[in-house]
C-alpha cells in the first residue's frame, strides 16, 4: 500500500487503442479445450459440448467500489476477476473464461494498466480460466471495470438460490467479516496519511483482514471439496453483500425461513480483536460487512456426516417453514428478526 508507483509513465495516446489491447493481452494464451477462439476477432467462440453455460457480470467503479489510494492496481485486477469467479462457483459450476472491459482516463499511464493486467493474468493462471475478450474505452474521470465470467456444468450439478427446504442445514465456508474490517483499517490509515504523509502505517497486525479486502480468493476449492465429499447443496449463494442479505436471498428464493445461531458464526481472531479496537460488534460486522466472497449454502440433514468436522465448513443454522420467519438466535437465546442491513451500494 502507498508504495511508489512505477517510475516510468508511457502515455496511452502513444499506443492507440489497438496497440494498447495488443500490448496488454499478448501474454495470454488459451488453455481450456472449451475456448475455441479468443481475443482478436469480433467475438470469442466457445464449445461446452453437452454442458450448460453459466454467465455472470459485475461492474466496479472507482470511488464507489475501490479506492486507488490504497488498492494497488495489480490487486484490483486480481479482485475484479475473483468477484466474478465467485458467482460462477456459487452456481456449483466450473469457471472457464472471462472477458475484461475497462474505461480509463488518460491520467493512467500504460504501466498502470500493465499492473492491472498482471493481476488479471495471475487470477487466470491460478484459477485456470482463459481471457477471451473485452473492450477498452476512455473515461472522462475515474476507472470503470466490467468483468464477465463464463463457466460450465452438467445440468444436474447446477445449484440455484431456490431449492432449500425446511430442516436443511445452513453452512458457510471460511470465516466472515474480515474484508469489511480490512477496509476500515485501510480507510483509517488513509486519513492518518493525509495528515502526516511521512507516517508509514504498520499494518502487520491486520495482515489477514487487509488481505481479505485487497486480495480475496473465490472458493473454487470449496466447490471441488463438495464434489469430492459427494455433497450437492440444495441452494447456494456467494457472500458479496453480507451474511444477512444473502440468507434473505436464499429464504426468499426457496420459500423458507431460517434460524441463524450467533455463537456459530465463524470469525477469525483478527476480526474479533479488531472489532474490539474499533468498538464494533463482530456479529454485526459478519452480518452486514460484505465482500467476504465465501459460499453460503444449504444441505440436506442426511449429508451432515459428510461435512462434519471439516474446518472449512461451519453449520451456522437451519432452514424452517416460511411462516417461522428469518431470525438470529443470539448468545443470550433471544430471537431477533434478520433484515437486509447488508452492504447497499446505493447508500454510499
Ligand atoms: P470491436 O471493435 O469489435 O469492439 P475491439 O477492437 O474492441 O473490437 O477488440 C478487439 C479484440 O480485442 C476483441 O477480441 C476484444 O474482445 C479484445 N479486447 C478488447 N479490449 C480488451 C481488453 N481490455 N481485454 C481483453 N481483450 C480485449
Ligand atoms: Mg470493442
């Protein structure tokens, strides 16, 4: 963070649009057998044989979704891909291709976009997806990024938000709240830096949560784990907006209610200590924080022995009849209705 920018600054005008696209994408190769034609024609061509195609898009706007004063461009490239792959994994599908579109103003030199594409390339490599296209255009002010992720799955493997039934167990991967708290730490250090630019922050006590914010990982590994354990969730969603809003989506789409147990919500020790420091309630942070990119899913009770004891999977509640509503059962065993306090992008 706040590291020196690449000293070389090549103006984008020097390359022209086609030169820029060529330069940024020349290192990308097609590795997937389903990628028939990638960058270079009017459209990419894919072949998924007898599998269904899954497509998802997200847009990220500078000043709304990211702040370049503490988000290195390489991380931004990586995260832009992750948030999209996460949606493909939330369908229980395999992510196979992406397209990357961006609008940039001429305040960005070529070297900045190279850094962004380094992050995209790393994500493609680690997650085994091909970059097959995109669009490049100019913007008057900030940077806008839109990534589309494409994946495939057998029809019977796809998991929707609908499909859970009363008595199904509610399960979450990993732990929650870290990404939001990491953002709080970065925002605080940004304010300190504004007052005293010589004050280099020591972020080491917060490295886990800062990484959760700046370099999230989509849970490809969890989709693979569930396949190995022979567990097909009855419903699934990824946690982009916060646990409460995602639970409400599953409940609404499935026509069920839910009891979520406060004492079961998985929290990293750094989340707990940073909540104390910021005088925030860790349950609220997990419920409303967002950007954790974990998977939230429901399973039939009969599948419980298959996931039991796995440190990556935590049962945090169970589904009920719709008429019972959606509730948080607190440590004091009081029942509080869950409302959508999840991150709302129109509130900023
Ligand atoms: P068109 O005029 O048909 O929109 P472009 O000149 O924008 O075509 O793009 C040429 C090729 O480069 C296409 O294959 C397109 O998908 C790809 N492309 C353009 N911009 C990007 C980008 N930012 N990242 C990856 N591929 C890109
Ligand atoms: Mg174009």
